[in-house]
């Protein structure tokens, strides 16, 4: 199907409906929103729509649907897979939720926040904290990522171990379907068995089934105290053993359990200012642990200290340090959160966001590393991340001295195919938390279970028969 | 569309494929499975299929799909809404999962059980306990209800407060779609963002989108110690205040928080042998609380005792007793679990399973009670259940002295319309945990959001274009 440029008359009607604050066709205004977060994929759009509320979203979707004009929904534009970048042929408009950023209500009694889709994650964190509550999902892009995008990508982050991914925290949604009809589902019911769960279906659908305009989200009590520890150990197997030991002793107090290879810590110490090693001596692997306790409960550092001492005694951990202050805790977290930046400064890498069953992750990390480094001489694998979720970021770094861009262009696809084949062979997922978007689409289509893909395409065709909602993403 | 009787030649081929253990056309064998759990809805089926494994399910679904022959999937046949009862016209066959009851694997390292769809809930409880783990969902029908049915109905129960409903515990599914194709999704990945979540879509779909043949389920560590308390208090408002007090003080230790009106306790004491009042003196309302702690942690009775003492001091609770032994704890639970039976012995009731936002539940219970009892003189409302989930069973009992069956036939529908209208007006759900099935269908269609219903029907038509999978349920 040849892409056609949007009809100028329709654009005029959209401008009329949205007003000058909600419609721009100025290329300078549009420019930042047609390139993906990582700067690798460039699209084209003749207009950027920024509706002010759900009613305006519904109206413009209905107008576009009537004309068969595709729409690319966009939140903070922080997709790791170019999931919010329009097609290069200019056939689609971008619809941004950035003007819809009201925190409509926070109910302390229900532990629920009702927020517009365009609310930025960090703003929700702040609003919840002001009420003695917290929204228990966080990730590096929290200063830009929006609630609508986080739901549409079923975002993960560092607290999935305890609270699950974004879909676990969504109690209700308000959305506009591809025909412009509105789903009103903000009532935050803990239990609701009235047929297919559209809230769950829209979570992780990457904007291909409609546009989320608002959500009701679960809040939990603010942390009373937290304890953050850095542990040096010999292997991912030892790390998993430590996690099980912690879970057995402290129940659900462990919120984060992040695996950091020695190489990654070295990169951070080398490239990120004002960082320093938390332990004396080198370790092949490290773990960042955070345990929390409600207000009024015992300091979680006490239980954490006991378990870590036992683990060292048992030879499971080599060394450990518990942050003695909130500043030290922040410094430990900064080490973990700076890995991607340090890696980027250091050179190019082919990146992968994979998951396998938790118990097999340690063996997977090590065997996949050996196989990939042997097949692509000179590369070095950096595997870090959420061990407790069975999810690591498996990044293959360019050999020393090569031109990174040229290397990635030449070898990147082959490397990714190998990593993904190994992942599938281990019963894993080639997208643990980033989604499919555009950049993983070919690999997803290559490896997907045909029955599952057929069912997904049938659902897409049923709800978006014209294929106007985020074209080219997720299902091709 | 006139229903036609199944083709005898097809029945012969089904017998050939399934063998005599997997196929019966003997009305005596079929009889127990064509009447619903509550004995109110009778269907008809000329054959009962009992495949031995997922391969047989796929084959018989493909054979039925080719002939356009409808199938009613059935697990333990414990639906409260006749969701597994075949149509009365005899146009469909019943497919039972009862022969598929292998517990395929329990991984202690991953905290995962992989089980056939026909495994009975109580059997999973026992198998998990044998490994020092538990499956944290339980309900009255646990001796009959199967895993496939629990997923298909997104079952609730008494532990939703802490662990969520069934869909929260499903890590993977294996299923047969209405065209006979198989979805292989048992790999228990904690994170997997590859498109629309079919696992979530099948959860709560009441068998209308396919037949679940196996599932991977989340297990959690066995309880170290539990503390069970019975509390007398003045109102549902006081009960909610107590819940918030408990949550603030003990975090996620509170697993169950069941509201019991004084009337309900009286019915239990009157009709159920060997029961006795846990507190001296009468109270308008009661709450059963269970708090747990992992192995090695402090006895949860200590913290519970402190909070209850504070609540009594603050005038929020009137009296409380903590079970001093496991036998006493069981006796308290028996009071709660006998309410339905006692109510049935006492007389007829129009029953409703509704939810509203948690903070509004106390006011809803009281205002809806007053309105319904005024509109239907002589009736008495009994509202009990899962206050912490915003879910109560709102049962309207027949006036004293009337013929219960005649009263229900005459007044039941009007009463239900009123209860459901009040629920919708309170932003609630007319089916919190039981589903829609057949018996709530008319009310669901009367009250559903048209856009939501249209989307659900589009999904149904996309995956089951012939409408052969559990016809007449959920969407009509």
C-alpha cells in the first residue's frame, strides 16, 4: 500500500478542533518527537497533535479514523525500541499526551492515584510522597517517561521483584479505541470479573490498540526505612543463592536485587565522576540489594546484616557493605544506574533485554557469554540487571579499537540473532521489559510462536481494522 | 440460528480419537455435568469428552471446529454463574479436563508449579506444601475447583488482599484456541513483553476464547506462623479503619480480612453443628483477620495483639480474641466459611457478588441495605465477605414465612436489578469474582459500557469466528 500524505483539509479540521496549542505543523516543533530516545531511528510527521483532554483525543481519533489516517501515540518518547517514532514515509501524525498531565486525585483511603496519561513518572512519585504514599515502580527515564507510555509498554524497572511490572499496578484505565470510542474504566476496583480484561490487554500493547488517556494506579505506603547493601561475590549462581537466602529470611522486604558484573563497575568508576568502589578489593560479580520496612517496624538493616554475615560465613558472598546513611545508599544506587551511561561513553555495544526462568539465569549468563565471545572474537559481554526477575541486559561490547558505528552496522544483526536464538533455546523472551516497537520487530517475527502471533494479529485486526493505531509497531 | 444435533459420524470419530475412557454418550455418566453447582440451571449434551492430554484437546477442538460443533469446557463444575453448563438445546458437547490432573513439576528454586488444567486446587495446595511452599489462593470449593476453571474465571477467594486474584498468580499458560491451534506458553518468565498478553486475556475469559490445558503458577514460601483473630465492632466503617490500622503497622502481613455481620454469625451458630460464638456478648459486625509471618520471623500474633489492643483503646473495635491454637484458628475460619451453608439452610436468598472502591464499601453496604429492605419489605440483607478487596456478597434473604422458591421466582430479578443499579451508581462491578456465565448475562448486557462490550465482542469474533467455544456465556 503506497503511503499517502495526510489530507490538508483534514489537517485544517484538526487544527480547528485542537487550537494552536494542540496542533503544530512547524517542523522545528515536531523535530524532537520524530527521533527515538537513543537517536537511531528517524521518522517523519507533518503534524504533531497535543490534545488537552480525553474528549479531544476521542475527537481527533474519530476524525483520523474516518479518513484512515494513522496515528502514533507518544508519551515521554523514551522507548528503547523506537516504539513511539512515526514511520519514515510521513504517512502518520504524532499524537502526544504531553498536555494531559493532571494528577486528578490521590485517595489515601484506597491507596489509589487517578492520573492523566501524560503525567511524568517522577511527578507521580512526588505527589504520592506528599501524601505519605509511594508509587512502587521506578526506572532511569523517570524524569521523562509518562504513565501512558509506562502502561503501554508494561514497563519494568528495579522494583518488579516485589511489586510486579506496570500491569500489576494498573487498577483502571480510560482509553480511546481506534474507532474513537471511549472506554471509561477508572473506577479502581480490586476485583472485577466482567469479561475480557481490556485494562490488561492495553497494558503492553504499545499503543497499537488505542490510546490510554488516564489510569488509576495502585499506591503503597511510603517506605519507613530502607537498607541498601553492596555485595561482592564470585558468580551469578552465588548471587541467586543469596537472593533465596534473603527471601527466606525477610519475606517480601527485598525490593531490589540488581546484578552488576565487575567489568560494569569498572566502567562506571572510570567514566562517571565522583564515584568510588564500595568494597575494597576486586570481585567478579556484585549485587545491589535494597530491603525496606514500613514505618514503625524494625530497621531492615538489622535483618539484612544478619543474612549477609551468614552468607559470608557460608562462603556464598565474599564481602558486603551496608549503607550507613541515605547519602551512601544514593551513592550505591548511582553506581547501578550509571552503568548504561558509562557503557555508552566507553564505546558501542549491541544491546539485548532478555529474560529466562530465574533459576536458569546464572547458567545462561555464563554459557551465552562464552558462546558469543567465541563467535565474535574481541567482543566482551556485559550482563547486568534484575536477576531476581530473570531479566538481564545482555550487552555485547565492540572489540577495542574498532569504529563502533561501523562495527554495529556490520556485526550487530548477527550478534543479536545469536543472543536471541540462545534465549529462545533457554525458553526465554527476547523482550523482557523494553517491548518490540520497531527495532525488535524483525527478530520477533522471526522467532514468534505462529499460533500466538496469529492470535495477536487477529486481535489487532478486530480492534483496529484499518491499522491506523501506531502502524509498523509490534506486529508489523 | 436453529441448533442442530451433533453429527453421529463426528461423534464416532471423537470416540475413536479419545477412546472409551475419553468419550461417553451414556446419559447416566453425563448427568452430573449438565447441571450447575447450585442446581439451578440444567443443560443438555449428547456426549462428554474427557481428553487425556493437551494433544487430545487440540485434536478434538480441531475436529469440532471443522464441523462447527460447539464445546463447553468444564473443570470442577463449581461455577456460581452456570458458566460451565451446556445450552439446553443439546447443541454443544461438554469437554471436561478431569483426566488431565498431573502436577508436572514444582520448582522450589523458581517458586513455580507447572500443572495440568484439571488439577484440583486442594491437590495443588498439598503438593506445594510437601515442598515447603504454598499456592496462595483458596476458596470454599477447593476440593472440586480445578486450575483451568480458576484461571478461566479469574477466581478470588480469601487471600486476594495480599496476593491478588488468580490472574496475578498465573505465570504462563498452555492453551488450545478455537481453531485447534496450540499456544505453548508455560515458560515461567517473570518479565515478558512480547505483545498482547494472551495469558491475561485467557484469564477470566470463561472458556470463551479457548481451553486452557496447563499453567505455570506462582508459589510462595510456606507460612511460618499464622495468627487468626476475631473482632467485634460497630460498623463496616470501623472495620475499614481497623484494616488500615493493621496495614500501617504490619505491612503485608495481613492476608485475610473478612467482614461478617452479626446476623450471619447468628445463622451459623443456629444451623452449623459444633460452632460457638468467639466473643461474649453481641456485636453488630465482626471481622476475621489472618496475619502471617515467614519461617523464623516473630510470631504475628504479637503484632496483631498490639494493634487490636490499640484499636479497642481507640474505640474502633469493641472486643477481640486471638486464636491460641491452630484448632482455634480453624474453628474461627469455619465460622466464616459456613456462612453460605447456614444461609442456604435458613432459607432462600437473592445473591449478589459485587464490588465497589474499597473506601466506599462501608457506606455502600449500609445505604444499599436500607434502600433494598425498604423497597422489598420483609427482606433482610446479609452482606459479608472481602472488605479489603471492596468485594461483598450482598445477599437479600426472603421474608420470613414465604415459599422461598416462589419468592425468588417472583421477586429475584427485580431485587437483582436494584442491587446492580445501586452498584453501578457507586462505580462498582456487578461481578467481583464469580464472573458472568449464564446467570448474570442479562444483567451484564443491560448495564455494560457499550464501547467495552463492542470491543469484547470484536475480540471474541476474532478468535472464535464460529462462536463454538462455550456458547451463550459471557457475551451472549
